[in-house]
């Protein structure tokens, strides 16, 4: 029995960790590269998410680094295989968070700072 459930969502946050790249060769002889990133959603260090980016071209074009504020469209896929449930969170697209999001965050945090 094979069941697959998938959904797409977008999150905004800051990259807090870049895990080492993983490389390999598939059954078809195709070389692949993947890397996982930890993001603090809405800059909340307690609300973290790990996602994966496949392909060297994507990794180079996204240029993800610790501290970079990004918006990431994620494909969250859960599947059942032989009684075990597996979840994979893959990056569909990633871009630097628009300036207005940065400004909005700054205005909101200053607005409630009474010190």
C-alpha cells in the first residue's frame, strides 16, 4: 500500500543554519546535490522548520546563507510505505524576502517596544 499526501505553502523567515551538502548518484546514473536549511519562521527562534533544496543550479541561484531573510514556497509531502509514515519538506521556490516585509517587521517590533 502506498499513500501520498501533498500540499504547498509559503513561509517567511530567517536562515539560522545551513547543513552540509549531500551528493550522490541515482539509479539512472544522474548525479544529484541536495542541502538542508533551518529557517526561523517569522524570525521566531522557537518556530523552526527544516527544508531541503535539490539541484546545484537551485542552490547557486538561491545563494542561501545564515542570516538571510527569505520567502520559501515549500512542497510538504507525506507518504505511507509498509506501515511507516515519511514526511519530506522540499523547496519549490525561494527568494529574498521583499523589502516591505522587512520594513513591516521593523515597524511592528518598534511599535510595541516600551523600553
